[in-house]
C-alpha cells in the first residue's frame, strides 16, 4: 500500500485534489446528472404508475439521499483513499474492524456492473446523435419513430459497436486523471442541458397534453403503489444521486478540507432533482398526446423526444445537440462509475492509472455484452426480474445501492465517533444534529424497512 501523508503528517490523496469548491460540485453534479435523470426516471416513473411513485422518490431523495451523500463525502475526505482502503482504514481507526472494507468492495462491484449496462444505453444516445443529424425524424409519425428504435436496438452489431465506442471514450478520460477535462465538460454541459430541457418543456406545453402529463406525474394514485415500486423509488434515488457505491466517497477523497459538505450536497441534490422533474414534465405530455404508453420501458425517451424534435422548427439541430449533451452527461457519469475500481487497482496493485483504467474498462466492456444481447438475440431469455439487462439493473439499483447506503449511514452514524463526523461536517449546530438524526435513525431504518417489505 502506498503511503498518503504529506510532510506535515496530514492525509492527502494520491490522485490529486480538486482545484476549488466549485470544481468538486461540478464533478459530483456531472456524476449525478446523467441517463438516470433523463432516460431512467421517466420510464421507471411510467412503469410504476406516476404520481405516488414520484412523491415517494422525492421523499427518498430528501430524507435518505441527502444524509447518505453527506456521509459518503465525509468518509471519503477523512480516509483520502479509494473506497475499499478508506473503509478499512477508518473502520480500524474508529475502533471497529477492517472488515468494513467489504462495503467498499461491494461499491466497486456495483460500479462495474452498473457501467456495463449504462454504457450500452449511452451507446444508444451516441447512435441517436447520428440519426438526429441525418434527419430521419423530420416529420416522422409515432409509429415510424418506434420502428426506428426497434430496428436500432434489434441489431446487436450496431448497438454493440455503439457500446464499444462509448466505453472507449470513458476509458480515455478516466485514464487521464481526475481534473483535466472533466471540469470544463461539466461547466458547459449542465447549464446547456437545462436550457434544452426548457426548450422541450416549452414545446410540450404547447403541443403535448400538458395537463394530462402533469396530472400523471403529480396526482398520487396510492392504489398503484406496491412495496416493489417503493423499492424502485428508493433505488432510483440512489442511482440518480450516484450514492451507495462509493463513487461520491472516491470524489470526496479529493476534496479540500475547508469545503462545506452540507452546502455542496444540497447544491448537487437540487440540480439533479430539478433536471429529472423537468425531463418528466417534458416527456409525459408528449407520451399522452401521441397515444404512447408511459409504461413502455427503456425505449420511452428514445421514442418520445425524437418525435417532438421531428415536428419542431429547427428540430434536426435541437435533436442533434440534445443527444450530444445527453452523451456528455452519460460520459461524466461513467467516470464516477469507474473511479472507485480504478483508484483501488492503482493503490492496491501499484499499477499506473492508464493500465488500471484499461483493465477495468475492458472487463466492463465484456460484461456489457450481456446487456447488448438483452435487446435482440437474448430478448426472450427471461428470469427473475426479466432479461439479463433487467436483472443487472435490478440487482444493482434496487439491492446493492440501498444496501451500500444502509451500511454507509450505519458506519457514519454509529461507528464513527461524534468528534470525527462533527469535525468533517464542520459544525455542531442544528444542521449537524439534523444530519445525525437522519444518518443514525431515519435513513437506515427507512432503507431496511423498504428492503425487507419489498423482498419478502
Ligand atoms: N447518477 C448517474 C445517473 O443518474 O445517470 C448514474 C451513476 C453515476 C450512478 C455514477 C452511480 C455513479 F457512481
């Protein structure tokens, strides 16, 4: 194990530090805002009946997501290593056990599994950049847009190629290190994405069934809510905020000491949630206006938005830009998904960053082939949660991330002593008390309650 202390004996990170508080917020936002907001949130909300699901999701984000995110950042900053080594180090330091490293280990594994299918969907967005630019969606009917989508994902060679392309891009930027490039990309991408979502929203208010869409998203029909959908809402809260798997812990390891963890977390949670809600508001009115099915699944966004763009003035331009931005958003998220694994290989096996990235990236690419095939050759091979893709998604979002979050809050709330956490969160006032109450009781009990009810 490489040592990571500076000359004054203070712990530092081997992978460099963020240049500023803003750089950290941008990087975490870049990791949080991704396919989860624009591709996954609308389709999961659609499959789970809308309103009641959205409400439960928002509650999960605030009472569970926020304290878990703060816990991850504070653990990461205190340990200043990869999530596995940090959990081991702090476990011992706080008088518990080095076995807490297994929580880090589960996170590393979750990141690898999530990226394996995330890259496939990100590949679709790359494919849709080309499709948009070619003008195939101009004036297209709902049926034509759906047929285009089915034809696209039905060909494993095409989406396999897109998956390969996306993984290569991810490997390229992760190999270059934490700061270079990433900050600039996010600084431009998040505002641009927000503006485009507003353009889409404008279109959807004028041309979609806006009232119906809003009612679907915000009128809770509690009869549709099952424990399964509560778990899906919890899993989505974890997924969209990139928490429960050590990604934010890895980013926290590069965080300068004076930055406020509470402020940074609040900024990220607000940005992330706003983009998801905007995406829902733009998409559902279009779904209803065009007689599409909100429960259609992973293809929802790829079938509604091109339809809207196809009817809009300047649609080819907007559509191309939109899928470029979405690819960027996926790219900055992919970095977060790889970071725990890469940082671990670098530190544990003493490998160079590029070697570690190629190794981990290659492994993820291979596992991703299972998801590529889930939409065509193996589309009918179903067990447990559905196709191979559905199972990897269910296992990671609904089981591994909540379980990781549960253990992380127990660690921060119960294993770490009050002084350590108060030291990192920088206050003993009411904000600190609120965090401690949420991290010790509300979040762990809430997660456990949902997991037990949904799985039994
Ligand atoms: N939060 C990302 C999204 O919503 O698309 C997905 C993600 C990225 C999850 C990074 C976990 C992670 F570490």
